[in-house]
C-alpha cells in the first residue's frame, strides 16, 4: 500500500510539474476538508447542529445531497423491514 501511494504521488508530481511535498500538502488539505464535511454533516443529521450552521460550514448543495442520501437510506430500511 505504501509503495503504491508513493508511486501515485510521484506520478501526480511529475504530471503537474510540482514537488512531491506539494502533492502531499494538497492531499492532506483535501483529506482534512473531506473529514470536516463528514463531521459537520453527521452532526447535522444527528440533530447536534442546526441546518443553517451546517449550510454555513459545508454549503447548501452538499447538505442537500447528504439529506437526499440519508432519506434514501431511510426508505431502504423501511422497505427492508416490510419485506
């Protein structure tokens, strides 16, 4: 896994003409941002924060998508419990 990751970083760096350290920095930023969005959405869906606060943190479109996905899961669970 580590070797594959290293190779991917090298390939990205070469393709973009940037140092590997920059690729790692950008990957870390994106990863933390994704984890942050997941945390905010989870808190919203668990009624720990308001919708307006969640929208402020992750944006309207991303929150709508999470709401649709949560509703789809709930529908699947309802369907499964009646089958």
